[in-house]
C-alpha cells in the first residue's frame, strides 16, 4: 500500500505552527486508497480545503505506546463502495454502520502527537510524489486537503 501518513505544519493560516495529521492516497493505488480518493469528491468547498460532514465520514486515530500513530478513514458505505471495490471487513467502533475504508500508520513522537490538531487531512496524490512536493502543493493551494473531523460519540 502506498498510502502515507505524516504530521504536516503550516497548513492553517491562523496557526502556522499547528500540526495536522495528513494521509496521502494514490488515486490509482489499491482499492482502499481508491475508495478514499472517491470520498474526497464528496467534500464541500471551504477556504482552500474541502470538508466532509461527519454524517458522511470521519477520521479515527490513536497512538500506541511505541509511538505509532494510526489513522483510519471511516465512512458510511452508501454509494461509496458500490463503484467496484470490495467492501472492507472492518467496522468503526464509533458507529458499526460505518466501514473503515483505509488504515495507515506512522511513527509520531510524543511531543508532536500532543500538538496535533483534532482534524485530519486527506490528500489525493500519485504514490510517486514526495512528501515535500505534496506539502509544497498544499502550502501554495495547488492541492486542497479533505478535512475530516474526529469521530462522533460512540453509540
């Protein structure tokens, strides 16, 4: 899988030092990445970003004791998975009607994790693009992230 996760700085003009966890997916990648790339088309336009309403999907994340941050992109399957990809087997622990489209992990030091924004960004970029190129495109507005809220309260 080519999906990547990292804490990116400088994406919030109001707080340039804020860290946002960002997940990059390849639109030609594995089925999970393609499903998340389709999810990005369902966002509504904000200020140089797209937002996904929490009634459609969200990002679930946690950090393990060894410093690994894991982010899962969750969404309700209505219409998303009917486009050819196999349905994921994992369900959200916050709402079992939602599926986990993609899960990606990366090491994140404790000091960086403590400064992460509550939201999570998702970008669609070819797997061959470097993180530096993706961050530059985000900073200049060439590439807009899909902003995912934290999960709703567990039912």
